[in-house]
C-alpha cells in the first residue's frame, strides 16, 4: 500500500468513523437530519458518477430516484412484499430504467443529452400523476410502520434508521471510491477529459458511458428506495424536476468529480435550506442563488478547491 | 354540439394557443440561434411579463384599455431589461459555455420564481381585457329542412381572442422584418453565422448578445401580456410555456425562425384538438416523449437542416 493510498483510506474511513460515532452524541433533531442527509448524499454519489466523473450532465436523475422509491413502495403496498425484496425491486427497477434511458440518451451529447434526460424524466413524473389511482399522485402514500419491519428490525425507529442510512451511505461511498480508482473509473475520467482521444486509444467509450449511467442510476434508485423505506413516504414530488436539480446542486457545491464532494454538498445545502426555511417559505430562492454563484465563482466546488489548493491527489 | 362545430371551436382555441406559443418560442429560438444558449429561465420571463402586466394595470387604474395598453409597452421593456442585465452580469462571465449557462439559467429560474412568490404572492390574479365582445359563429349543417347556416349553441369566440391572433401575427412580422431588413438584424445574423469572424469585423458581439437575450425575453413577456386576460397571472405559470416552447423549437429545428413558427402553429392547433380527445396529462406525456425521441433520432429537428 502506497502512502497515497493510505492517506486516501484514512480520510474516507475517518469520515465513516465520525459518522458512525456521531449518532451517540447528536441531539435527536440533528440525528434525524443526518440520517436523511446520508440517504440523500448516496443519491448525490450516484449522480456524481455520471456527472462528475464521466462528464455527462443529466437533468433527469429524479426518474431513477423515483423508480427506486415507487418500485419499492408499490411492491409493498400492492405486491405485499416485505422490505428486503421490495428494496431489491427498487434497485432492479433503477438499473433497468437507467439502462433503457442510456440506450436512447447516449445517442446524443452535450445540450441534447441534457434535454433528452429532462424530457424523459418529465414523462416519468407525468406518468406517476397519470396513474394517480395507484400512486396517489402529488399527495403520495404513507408506508405504514408495520410494513417497514426488516427481519424483525423496525426501520421507523430512529436508531435503526440511522444505522440503515449509514450502511447505505458507507456502501455507496466505498463503491464510488473503489470504482474511480479502478481501471473502469480511470477510463470514465479520460472520457470526461477527451472522448475522441479515448476512442482513438481503442476503448469502447459507448460501453463505458452505458456502464457509468447504469451504475449511477442504480445507486440513485437504491437511495430512492431507502428514502421511501426509512421515512415511510412515497410521493410524486420526488420525481419532479426539482429532484433532478438537487443532486446537481449538491454535487456542484461539494465538488464534482470528488468522492467526498456529494456528501459535503448535501450537508451544506441541507442545513442552508433548513435554516432559511425558518425565515422564508421561498427557500428555493437560496438554491437558485447558490447555483448561480457556484457557476460564476466556484465551478470546482468545495472539495474541488481543496484538491486545487491543498491536495492534488484527492480522489 | 356535433363534432364539426366542436372541432372548429377547438381549433379556434388552438389558434390562440398557437399565436402566444409562436411568440414565446421565437424568443427562445432567437436566443438559441444567435447565442447558442439554452435558456431554461425563459418560462419565468413569460411569467414575469404576466405579473408585471397585472401590476401595471392595477396601479394605473382607469378604463381597462388604458392599463392594458400601458402593460403592453412596459412589461416587455422591463422584462427585456432584466434579461439583458442577467446576460451581462451572469452569462457573459460564463463565456456562454453551453452546459454552465444551463445550470446558471436553472438558478435564475428559481430566483425569479421565488422572488415573485415573495412579493406578488401565491394567488392567481386576472387582468381585465381591453375589449371582450362575444361573437357567435355560424355553422353550415344539415337540418330537417336541408343544408342550412345556423348558430350552434356554444360555438363562439371573442373579439379579444381574434385580436391576440392578429397582434401575434403582426409582432412575428416585425421580428422577421427586423432580422431580414435592418442593420441590427444583419449584425445578429452575422454573429449567429460566425461569432469570431463577426468579432474580427468589429461587430460588438457582447452588445448584440445582450440585446438578443433582452429581445428574446421581451417576446415571451409580450406573449404573456396578451394571454393574461384569458389566463390569470400566477407565479408558477412559466412551466407550461417553457415545455411547449422547447417542443416547438426542437420540432421546428433548433435556431430556425420560420421552422419555429410553423411548429408553433402545428403544436398549438393539435394541442387544442388533441385535448378534446385525450386527458391533458396523457397529452403532455406523449408530447414530452415525442420531444425526447425527436432529439434522439432527428437531432436537427423535424424541419431543421443545420447541425445544432
């Protein structure tokens, strides 16, 4: 193990250790918040694989998040599944839908890719509204406590919920860290930097982008399924454009193309909105201002600035 | 009502939609064509136009025609100025990088929308039309006594709706004349054709960009002022015009003005007729899927010739 690898493992392992220990000291309110942030950060990690590492800006990730959430929720509600197979159904749904969308959307690049993903996600959102009889549309439906017993563990209990969220986050973070240091992830970064050159070197860029989109969509769907399961609610608003913009915002803020960036961005943005919603109901104003300010002044994000100034080897 | 008069009514309503849509979409298309910027905040400029129209009409008072006429001038000017300012402060500094400008205009969308929510509030408010005469329309059909012209119940339009169609046509003619016949139009076309060459020939490209962004937003605001007596002003009203304008611009060929107008008429009319037969949600699902698929398989748009 080189020194570089040791430092990287220490940093990311250290974050996980701090998060694990945090639950014993945090007051109840922040304890609940942090569980939510870890699930949402997993969503952002999924988004970051496509946007930060592969350089494909998707405006339709809410489709994958909602696919996981609804496959899980509808499976429990109407299929009578228990949480474990329902969660699996959510993950599989995410993999299938992201694979299908990738086959279509990867025929385009740049701006067209953004609009195509936006349009298909919008169609998905409208489809959820259209089948309002089952999905309950914007109102959504509650997943009862009795339906959220995983192997006899009650997932609606705060401590168990924190553990489950931590587990999901730890898996997503490790997967993302391992992937970007593996040859597959290296090729993705190369595609981001110069796709033509990668193609000329003999790599099949299409297959790599397809793989990145499926991994990204699957992690997003897992986060969506976990969100529904842990917080007991599935609603159409999670499929709206806003939920495609959020991961973009978190990743941009934390630092696109860094492993820790999604978590940092989600943490900051969550508390920014949490604090501002005490002052005004128009909390999306903050999101808008942060988006504009980031594109203007810090396109690298927080972790990106650290990488630029302090530690160039930050993965 | 029989089917025939029903379809006539639907296409009349569709023509009003098409007129307003054509104005909004031409604004979006102009910005994309000249600046290569996808303006996600375009729908919010439309919304701002409607809200400012309400505000102007309300603070002027007097007869509805006076307030409306004032709104027709003031709203596009104010919105155009805001847009030009946004261009100079934000988009210019991003050097019009396509992806970063999309992210920035998404931010702009939320800023404009939420500021409107904070000042104007969540209510939908109407603006009174300057004139609104109901016109019954005749229909020729077979009655007991043979073919006859009669006035079916419910088949009618208003003078105001006809005026909207006329006004939109006049403005579109004006935009065409500006692009084809004036010096500033020439500068815009030169910038569109080759930015660097235009710059080399001493064309103030940055000023042209600010102007185009302002005109694009002003056209959306104008369309909103025209529609606001029919449809009320609300802070979330920008989403549908944005989606429809996107559909129109993509189907009409990215950046092509004549294609945009043709597509707007097509979409506006078929929207009126389709919504007679399908539920609005299903119609929207089909429309969004259509845009996505057109972009995947015909990236230059259905009528487009140039690469986007």
